[in-house]
C-alpha cells in the first residue's frame, strides 16, 4: 500500500491538452474518485498513473519514489476497465490466475489466491465457467478479482460499472467499496456518475477540461462548492443560478432584491456583478409552511411543469424569463399553471464572482 502524489501533470495529444497541470495527493489506503464530464481527462490521468501513458510535464510519486517513467509492470498497480476485459478463451479460474502466472507465482500459491479472491467476490461457484456463460455483473467481478489477486499497491478503476444495469451497479458499488475497505488498498476510481462518486469516495476530485476544479469529501463539494462549475455539476436537479448586481447595501437579481446584512456587505465589497446560486431543496412553497431555521426571501412564479419522481417532485417555476427548480416531497400536490409563492432560504445562498467563477460565500 502506498500514497500517490501527482505533481503538475500535463499530457497533450496534438493540440488537445487532456491533462492540464494536475496536482493531487492521495493518502495510503484512500479511495479517491475522479469525477467529471466526458472528455475532461479522467482516463488519461489514470493511464498516466498506470504508466500506459507518459506525461509531457510533471511527476508521479508512489510514496517517495518517482515512478513517472517506470513501465507499468514495475509499478505494482492493477487496473479494471469499463469493458470487462476478461479473456473469452479462458475459464474464470485461468482469468484470475493469469496475472500471477505472468509473475511466475508457484501454482499452489496461485490456487490459494484464486480461491481467496473468488470467495471475496462471491464467484467461487463459477471458476470452471467461460466468460460467455457469465452475466455482466459476474464478468465484472472476475475482472475485479483478477485485479486484486496480485495485491497491488494501487488499484485503478475506469468506469468499471458503466456497462451494468442500474440495480446491479448499485449492488456492485457497495461491494467494491466494502472490499476496498477490507483490503485497504489505495484506490483511484474514475466515473462520470456523481451518485457513484459521492457514495464510494473518501474524497472526490471534480475535473473539468483537464483540471481539478475541487477536491473534497462529498459533504464539502456539495455544501461548499469552490466554484460555479462544481456548483452546477454536483447535485440533481442542478442548482438554480441568478446573475445579480451588487451596490452598497443591495443585492439585486432583477427577480428579487436583498438588503445585505452587515457581514455580507463586507464580503461583497468591491464586486459589481455576482452569480447567486440556490439548490432546489433550499426553496420552499410558502403555503406548505416555511421550515424552522429558514430565513425566507419570497418570490412568486407560475408552475410551468411538474416532474413527479415518487418520493420527490420537481416543480419548474416560471418567474419572468427564468425557470426556478424547486424540490418538494412527493406528497405535496400542486397544479400546473397556477401561481405559487416560494421562499428561498437566505442562509443557503451560494455567491460566486462572475469574472473568476470562484465562490465568494
Ligand atoms: N490517444 C489519444 N489521442 C488523441 N486525443 C486523445 C487521446 N486520448 C484522449 N484524447 C483526448 O483527450 C481528452 C481527454 O480524454 P479522456 O479519455 O481522458 O477523457 P475522459 O474524461 O476519460 O472522458 P470519458 O468520460 O468520455 O471517458 C479528450 O479530448 C480526448 O479526445
Ligand atoms: Mg474515460
């Protein structure tokens, strides 16, 4: 088990900068998820850590040793890919045994290890089968078993669950997480699924355009997004945003005005235009009663669309030119087309600098 440190990594493909000065320190035994939209450089970052790609700039350390240019097989890593890379012509047993055979591990030890990994992943009954006789989830378990038998110092996983159906994905993500806890193997896991990231990670690194926009626990990136990108990317449905002008004492979005409390005046001093964000669950229909602790800013709009999701309902509220998304419990019934007054919770507002897109508050 090792710690992993990336220092100013850069990887270019022609004109595309796939990885743009990434620095990241991952603790020994930690589970870090790289999360971001398609094309943001997740796979490339993982391939740099594995040694399948070499960086144009920067360094990679495992503990204190510089592995930047070390070939993959000397790094003691295992990788699990999105497409379950199990060999079709080999049985499950041989698939799992394969990386140990390459390392010339004695057959009796191989047998012991295969049994151990197969039991951990609950595929002990399947060892004589061929991949075409397995379900998607079983194949993915074989791929994970094969990755852990060599007891890697670092486990790298690139969207390993994206080929599975929703239910199986949910089961597998908790299994992989529990397995990682047991093995205490330093793990870097790539996904573009925010729920998967938030459920599995000790810390999530949110990426965009080759850069890390923020790294933190689920709680941190959700409640204290460091910039507009993270605020808009994390959370479903997404955060509502308004542009607002700041004068001495007033914040004016054109839809609502707020007299700034003393402490906010100081924080916002010097800013002219800001972006105000509020999550759908921090907006409450006034007629339902405003929950205790909410400092309300009232707004009225017309119900434009309703998305019933069972336990929750998302109301699209049309206010002037904008649509405000409001999340309410599924038990709350509201009719399309009617007027609705809502209260935004002042305490839950996020404020970003329009120019730098960084969080001010
Ligand atoms: N071998 C390559 N040659 C040229 N460009 C590449 C190569 N590999 C990746 N890229 C480009 O680098 C950028 C980052 O790609 P990468 O595969 O790392 O993204 P990703 O975050 O894993 O995306 P996805 O979620 O779609 O898998 C993309 O613009 C991609 O087109
Ligand atoms: Mg990828």
